[in-house]
C-alpha cells in the first residue's frame, strides 16, 4: 500500500485559491503567516513545563482573567508575525483593551485579523488542552490604518476563521468558506499535514458540555433542557454523556468531530454569559455552520449579532444542528 497523499497546509491553501479565479494570493499569505505563528506558539506550549515560562504574569486581561506568561508570549508572537506582511490594516486581540494598529513603517493591506492568542490558558499548569482562535474579515475603510468599524463587523462577514488546539497532538482547523479542514502538526518536519478533510459535524450527538457548577443561576429553560438530556433518550435508550474540559477550543473540537452541544448560557449573574463574541463565538460559529452545525445566542444566530463593543460577551449554544435546535426550543419555552 503506497503512502497516502501528503497535503501540506501550503498545498491546500493553493488548491483552494485556484478555485477562486479572482484570488490575488494575498489572503493565502495571511494564512501562511498565521501558521508560522502557530508553530512558534506550539514550540513554547509543548515545553511549557520545562522552561519555567509558567505562572501568572501578575496582570489581568480586560476580561478579568489572570494573564499567564504563555498568553503574553502567544499574543506577542501573533502580532510580530503578522504586523509587517502588508496584508492587514488592523488587528484586535482578546488580550488587548483596544484595537492594535499596524506600525507606521509597514504597508497596510485589505484584511482585518482578530485573535484569542491562548484560550483556556487557566488550564496551562494542569497540562490540559488549550487553543488559539482567529477570525479574518475584509476591511470596510478604504485605505490607511484600519478603524474600530473594520473590527466590529458581524460574524457573517468573516472570510475565514479557525483555531489551533494544543492537545495530545496539535491541530489547525480552519475554513475559508469551502468547508472545514483539519491539519495535524508533524513536529518532525514542522508541517501541518491534512488529516481531516471536509469535517462535517454529526446532525445529532450524545454529548453535552456545560459548567454544571453554574446550575443555580441558570434560567429555567436551560435547567429543563439539561435535565431532558440526562433522562432516558427514546431513540438510543441512554442519556447524553456530560463532557466539560473547561477549555472552549478543546470542548468545541471534540463536539465538532463526535457531535453534541456546548453551552455557555447567560445567567442570573450575567445575562451575556462569559464568552466573547468577537474572539470566541463568531469564529467558532462560522466553523460550526461551515461543518453543518448551528450556533445561537439563545435568540438569534451568533453570526447575525451586530457587535457594539470590542469585548462584548454573548451566551453561546453551539454544535450539532438537531441538538442546538432542540435546545433553542427549551430556551424559547422558558
Ligand atoms: P468556566 C477559558 O477561560 C474560557 O474562556 C473557555 O476556554 C472555557 O470554555 C470557559 O472559559 C470556561 O469557563 O466558567 O466554566 O470556568
């Protein structure tokens, strides 16, 4: 049996680019540059326990999470890899309160990059999977430095989104609107190799992911829905399994491959829940829909939410189409 076809990220990007005759290749360069940043972050994440890079840097990010040094490293790595390419006009990071300008000495391009440099970083010390999430838009402004209006676009305007999950292996999962594709990093050659082509999330799963410690603050609809999943299921005569890693990228990635639903509801403490629209919910909603799933905030499609603030939060119910649709029914009934 001959070796199966080896498709590097580079080859895959070029092959998708060829499907779009008008493609200039600039956008492909954005993805290529991002993959370099991800490899550099992988190098530090994979040896985090060895070089004493762990431990809180003593500061807090705008969302109130304590910032670990790897967060800072990942944030700086993405900025330094992406700031000089001439393809971006502005960036925004979950770790920065305001938008990030492209330095004056570098040309400005037609794309906008948003990123959560290391989501789930509270798990770093416990060696639990963590991830980087990114989102790309076309600029709205015409030239020069990008503006907050270039950043605050609704999720349906995304032209690409993806994440890297640093787990038992390191995988890059992304979409540019032609389906969702997964690449596994081969550290021996430093290449992301196509391992999961055209990922489709099962129409229904048997897993739900939610922090049940928040039960007492949940709305009644959420309580009734989770209780429903815990009871005998007529179709398969067994209840759903509860799986919660506490690292969004890892929880989402498992549900994308196996099927199921991830919930971070709004509750009595915070009507908007915890997760950020621009840095977490929009990119994952884009991927989930590209894979045949759904993502809502309880009232509407995540991708249709019109953003008003850079770090605004929305509730998130995301995953298999039938699971999210049933959840939506319980939420509407209250
Ligand atoms: P909780 C990590 O801080 C994060 O943003 C996501 O990665 C994760 O799913 C969620 O928060 C966990 O939040 O409140 O359940 O600890």
